[in-house]
């Protein structure tokens, strides 16, 4: 059957139309309005490629445009629609969307303000266009449901953790799950045999530790704001900073949330951009703030890798994935500096010329360093088919 997969980002929408039997991509489309204009790209059916600037801005308009453009590839419409939902709270598996499920997703929007609202907007548009088709929610948090209590419990008052359900949830689960399986294929080993540290470095960033194919720790927490430094998100900061700026600088909680989500990270430190490419270009031109932003970014990734490797008791492979992880040899090189003590030794030449999926570790080293092109669409497809088939 044909399955339409919708992946809503904070200011983007990625869509894939896939055939469940052979997992072939029949057509793809994406819209991105993070900049001043909306850039729209489409591939297929028939392998034609379209790239243009369009006037719309928003997930509803993007879904409607995609549905119209892909109609020729899915006569009769798709058999199911899959929706990536970033924060699933207590959902531990994909589910068919009902009004009750939709309400629970909406209730979690305050915990993922950059992600759950766009997911709901895309869902509403898709349901209006395809009301008779099953819609399935696939959650980024579900993969990390295997975290042990010592990893997901915050040292907070009992009421917070038990009555208010404040705990580490973890995110980017679809990407981490796909990369775990792909790493096993590349290493010709079973995922259950491997100790993996996976670094998903894109607009959002997270790292995870996997043992026996299961997530045992991860850097993102109660919300996608925790952990590594990101494009515009701060990652982990001293909570005392937040009370300080409220008490002594008059910032309201809403101001703090806006600053931490949209004006921090690479953008905040560099003062230039949240786009890694722009920050790297400025650093090459001698901009000291840009150089500092890159150094902080690499330091935090390296710090997380070390901590997660110790959690695992060693590491068999380190994986870099997502936009920055797949495409920036400079970031990989900086992040791997000093990791030789863990058996992770980068081959500089292999790293510089790398095309995913590849091993960029020195030959003969104890641990591998893999660069993997993430395929969240494949992970989504498997979960949607499982729900619809069931």
C-alpha cells in the first residue's frame, strides 16, 4: 500500500510517499520557510525535480500543496498517513489518531512549543483532505521509553516526578532507531551486540547511548530544550540562571522560554546565525564570536560522547547523523578531538572526503566512527504499517 508520511518541523515540512511492500520512495516534497522566503522542492513521480520559491508560509498550506502535487503518484489516495509527533508524553508506541489522541498531543504542546503545534497543524490539514484514511501518530519520544529509572528520573521533589510526570523523555527517537539498525548493517553485526553512541546533529541536537539495540540514556530530557547546544536552543544550562534573570533582570517566564528556544545556541553565542554553515564561514573570516560558538558546540558534543560511553562501559561505534553530523567534516573532527582514550580515532582524510554511509575511523582501531544518512521516513513507515496492519 502507499503511505504518505508527514514530518513537521518548526518552520518546515518534509513529505514522502512510500510503497510499503518494497519501501520504495515514490515521491518526495519539502517546504522550508525558516528564511525570508519559502523554498519548495519536489521529486517524482517520474523522477522530475522541481525547486522554486513560493508565497505560502505555514504547515497547512504546505500540506495542501504537497497533496495536490503528489496526487498523480497516488491515484485513489494513500492507504494511510503517518505523522511524526515530537513529544508523545506517556505514549510508548505509535497509535491511530482519534479525537482523544489529538487532545493528548495538544496538551503536550507547551513541552515542545517549536514542534507539537506544527505537527497538529499539519495533521488538521491532512485530515481535512483525507478524512476517510487512517492517520497514525509516530512519536519521537517512544524509542526512549526503555530508559532505566536512574536515567529518566530527575532529582526533584516527589510530587514533581510522580504527580506532574516530570521525567526525561528523550527525542529524535526515529533517527536514533534507524541509525542503530543501519550501524549494525554497516558493521555486519547484530544491533543487540553493539554499544553505540549516536549523535543526531541538525537544527536540533541530541546524543544517545544504546545497548542491545535499546536506548539507555539520552541528552534531551523533559523537553527538546535539554542537552546539547543547538541552532537556536541553548541546551542544558544552570537552572539558577533562570531564577536569576527573573528575580534580578525582570524577565518573565514567557521571555525566558522565547530566549532559550529561539535566540540561544549557535545564534546566541555567534550573534550571526543558527545555521552552522554561516557560523563556520564567519569563523573562517576571523569572527571571534563565531569561533567561540563552534568551540562551545564541539565541546558539548565531545562531553556528551564521553559521558555516554562511560554509561555503556565502552563504545563499539560512534555515529554522526542529521544535517550537520552528515555534512560537516569540521564539526566531526572537532567533536572527536581527544576521544582516542575511548578507542575512537578519526581518519582525517576519510573524514574530509566522506559520503554517508561510511566509516571514518582509522584502520585497525578498536571502535568505529560512522557517518550515516538518517532515514526517519523508513522508521515511520515501519511503525505506520504496523499500526494499520494490526
